[in-house]
């Protein structure tokens, strides 16, 4: 079975550019994934016009059944996954009018909880030596965090997942 790389949220922005880059360097099949089949296939066409050999699979990281469908497909066709780029995310604009608490909850739902769910579902089929990259933001750097109590707790957690989950919920309750 061949090697395969998957990029989440690949239909635009950083994900799109990552698909382009991987298609030139990776010695296997590259899958652009997108939550919208229509936007994904349109983006795929654009990349193919440039001569990039990229494939498509639908993936909405907020949707359990969608993640499971992709897992089953990758397992069946490639025997697992060689590279996973967790890129999909949402961001509110600077001029967003929604209350900060709502913005935090909606953002963390996709960017943290759904990305974690993708990992929970796909990690069991990572092949030996597989690589996973989580695209993040400078806003996630501890050095830029203004809440010193939260910073201390996150530092002392050593990045443990259970502690991160609890602290993520705690942080929302402070907003
Ligand atoms: N650009 C920057 O300056 C910057 C800075 C810091 C961090 N980042 C990080 O870089 C990554 C990409 O950002 P970007 O600037 O390229 O953003 P973008 O242009 O808004 O692209 C985000 C991609 O994620 C997809 N997406 C959103 N929710 C999804 C879901 N539930 N399931 C699947 N796909 C979903 C979007 O799909 P739709 O088209 O359907 O919405 C889109 O393809 C993100 O992780 C972001 O946090 C970017």
C-alpha cells in the first residue's frame, strides 16, 4: 500500500499552500480535505491547473461521522496514515460583534475540541514513523499569556492532555 498525507481545511489559506508544497515534496498521495465538497473540489481544480497532483476527501472536523468516514477510507486504501496536518480552524474577525465569551466558546469548539477529536479518531491508524503537525497561533504561546495564574497552571501541567482539557474549560468560564 502507498503512502498518504492529509491536510485538514485545505481549500484555502495555509492549508491550500501546504497541499501545494506537499504535492511537490512528498513521495505519496496528498489529500486536500475540506468541510465543503463544493469549495474543496473547486480548490482542487485550481491546484491541478498548476500541475499539482492532489486528491480530495470531504472532512468536517466538527462532525464525528465525517472523521470516521475518512478514517475508514484511509485504512482501507492506504493501510493507515503517514502524515496528518491539523490545519483546519476558525477565527473571528477583529470587528466581530459577538460577545467575547461566545467567540471563545465557538473558537475552542473547533480549534481545540474538534482537532483533539480528529486526533483521537485518526491516531489509532497512524503508521509506524508517521508525522503529525498541528498548525497553531502565536496567541497560544505561554509567553504571550497575560493571565499569570493560568500560565502557571499550564506550565506545571507539562502539557498533559487531561489537565489541558480541564484548563480549557476553566479558561472559558473566566471570560
Ligand atoms: N493566517 C494567519 O495569519 C495565521 C496566524 C496564526 C495561526 N494561523 C493558523 O493557520 C491555520 C490556517 O489558517 P488560515 O489563515 O489559512 O485560515 P483560513 O484561510 O480561514 O482557512 C481555514 C481553513 O479551515 C477550514 N475549516 C474551518 N472549520 C472547519 C471544519 N469544521 N472542518 C474542516 N475545515 C474547517 C476552512 O474551511 P472553509 O473554507 O469551509 O471555512 C478553511 O479551509 C489555522 O490553524 C490558524 O489558526 C494562521
